[in-house]
């Protein structure tokens, strides 16, 4: 007992340090994220719904998933601009209301063309809130707390996902319509939290006209973001990682279904992803903040993700599938807080919506490409070829991270800029923060 008590005390102290010092607005935003993800029933089961319940081919399921991703890609840029121009709060409310309506409609449509069209709009609506959430979080949290805040938000996402994936699999056994309606109701509740509790956080642009010695704040457009080579390198690598992680929700359920496993089996297996993140995300983030070796961590994370999916080729039971999910989930846990904190550091205050929109675009494009790739490869070559390809992509991403960090310089290896104040936002400050 005397040995266990210090460990409990250390865990308690670590938990307090992880949540202390963050503003109240962050916690309301965190709460809205949790509520939203507790009701995120549809996306993980869309491919299985189409192939098992509706009887469509893996290729058609991939097409619908790709249209869902295409809608998200369109929304990523549009919502990023809206977030900067209209504001974070209005963009959130519009996107969440549209999500509730479109998800409910998706549960009722039956014609294959109608399903594909509505899935496109669901992708638009769902993705429309992400640039606003991430920009608002960067607004309201101090720069030195960005990694911790994004990690806690990611923890909430996966706490909700672990619950919704397990519950949704059981609900789906009795009919998929309840999944669609349940997600619609939870999204409306999320919008209510935003409406009642969250104020607008968009920074007010300084008016310097006529003020002697004052420099005008630069105008930031999408072209500014696309010309930022360090940032776009991060976006490209994010696309590779996202393409791999997407296979856990498009390739994996189809492969498990073809192996004779049920939606409940998939729900229980993929819930391991969320449970593991909930269990270890915060201590892993504390390790990252203390040791700060982003080059090695990002390389290792890419290899874990790629080869974790590669091991899926050897899975034949729910337990083995769950074990492979553990491997790639550990890579996801390591990669996410470093990458999201880095994106926030590289985003100028008055351009956060656009920068976050382009970053979200990398995930949206992955959601577009991954289903098409998974469906076509599984139909024509089999799932084992898909998993071998994932291992190759993970290796490519690891090489990319090594090259990026080498180009940034010695500061990257020390981790400078990941937890330190951003300075005046100059090019020099933002280049160093790429570590």
C-alpha cells in the first residue's frame, strides 16, 4: 500500500497539472466537442451500413465515402474563410445545424444516387465546424498551452468516439436509422452549448490608418497560406498520415465484413482506438512537453501507423484486429498533439481560419482518396495488398518528417517553439516553431 500511494499521488498531481490554468471558454468548447463526439454514430459505420445492410459493393461504399470526403474538402476552405470573415461562433452554429439536418435526411434516403448526394452534403456540414473549432481554441488559449489544449480536445474527441463506436455497433444490430437520428439530436445539443456558452473569439484587427509609425497588418488570403512552404510541407505529411488513419474507418470495416465479422465485432474492435487514446493521450502529451524530441517522435509515429495497418494482413479474429489497432493508435497518439500544436503556431492570428481550413483540407482530401483507394484495392486485389500499401505510405511519411525537420535546422531537434511563446509572429519565429 505504501508503494501504491505515491503512484496515485503522482497521477493525481499529473491530472491537475494537465487541466489547470486553461480558460473557462476552452472548457465550454471542450464540452461541445465531447457532446458532439458522443453522438458521432454514423461515420464509423457508413461503409458497413452500405455494404452489409444495403448490400452495395465495396466500390460503391468507397464512392460514397469519397463524396463525403469531397464535401469536407469543399467545406474546409469555405469554412476557413467564413471563420476569419464571419466569425468563429456563427460558423460553428451554421455548420452544426446543417450537420443535424443532413445526417437525419441520410438515414431516410434509399436511392443510391440520393445516398451519394446527401453524403456529400453531410461531409460539407460536418467538416464546416472544424476550422472554427481549432481557430477558436488557438484564440482563447495561450500559445504555451496550445499542445496541452489540443491534446485535451483530442482526448474528448476520442472519449466520445470510444463510447459512440461501441454503442453504435449494438444499436446497428436493431436498425441503422436510430444511428442517424441519434447523431442529429446530439449535434443540435452541441450547437445549443455553443449558442449559450461561447462568445466570439475572433481577434479584432487593429486600425492603423493615420497613425504615425504604425505598420498595417498584412492581409492574409488563401494564396498566403499556399505560399507558406513550411506550413504546406506539414499539410502534405498530414495528408499521408490522415490517409492511413482513414483506413481504420473505410478499409477495415469492409475487410472485417468480408471475413464474416459483424458490425458489433467492428464496433468493439475500433472502440479500442478511442479507449487507448483516452487512457494514455494525456501522459504521452506530458512526455512530449518535457522531452521535446519532435523529429524522432514524428518519425516513430509514422512508422507505428503504417506498420500497424500493415499487420492487419495477419489478423483473423476480433482480438488480433484489436491488437493491430493498438499499434497504429499509439502512432496517432504521438503524432496528433505535435502536429496540431505546430499548425496553431504557424497560423497568424488574423489568418487562423484560413490556415486551419487548409490543414483540415488535408484530412478532407484523405477522406476523399482513402475510400476510393480502399474500395478499389479490396475489390480487385484483396485487403492484404491494401495493408501492404499502408506500410509503404507510413515509411514514406517517416522519411518526409525526417527531411522536413532536417531542413528546419537544429532548433527542430530541441523542440523549440512547440511550447514557447510565439514572439511577434515573424517569419523567423514561425520557422523555428516548425520544430
